[in-house]
C-alpha cells in the first residue's frame, strides 16, 4: 500500500513525500524513493536499519536505539536506577 501510494504521488510529479508513519512502510518504499530520486521525510520512522545510508530518506526523530540509550542514561544519572523491568 505504501509503495503504491508513493508511485501515485511520484506520477503526479511531487518532488518530496512526507511519510511514512511506520518504519516498515518506509523500508518497503525506500528502493522506489531512491530509484526515483524523490526526497522522503518521515516524522516518525525510527528503525536503526535506515541509519547511515546514503539515500533520499531523512528522519525527524533519532533511531530507537539512540532514544532508549538516552533514556537509560538519563534515568541512571537522575534516579540512580540500574535495572528496569517492563511487564505486559
């Protein structure tokens, strides 16, 4: 679905796409975006898989790993917590 939407936008002549909202959608569309040389900016894509690649994709957020590392560092230094558990 993401790739089809991007194809339609590119056919309409856009020069940039804002999206996609999930990392999986961005990954699916990345080859088309690079092939067509269309700028893509995502406000929410955060997968590490897209870090350090010379492509036409730009992110607004840091990667998940960067965010969790920063949160862990902050929690350790402000609260002294060394272990955290999450339950579902």
